[in-house]
C-alpha cells in the first residue's frame, strides 16, 4: 500500500518537474521571440 502511494507521488513529482521545465522553456522561447521582433523592428 505504502509502495503504491510513494510510486504515485513519484510519478506526480516527475510529471510536475517535466511540466515546470516545459512551462519555463515555453516562457523563455516567448521572451526570445519577443526580444528578436522588438530589436528587428526598432533597429
């Protein structure tokens, strides 16, 4: 029973980390695209 619970928690933690990395990566890509467009429009 305890092993099942810890296994589920481990899966959730791995999914959470993956989600956080994906979200962070998406944000960084948005920032990079924004700054690229911003710089090319201004300069």
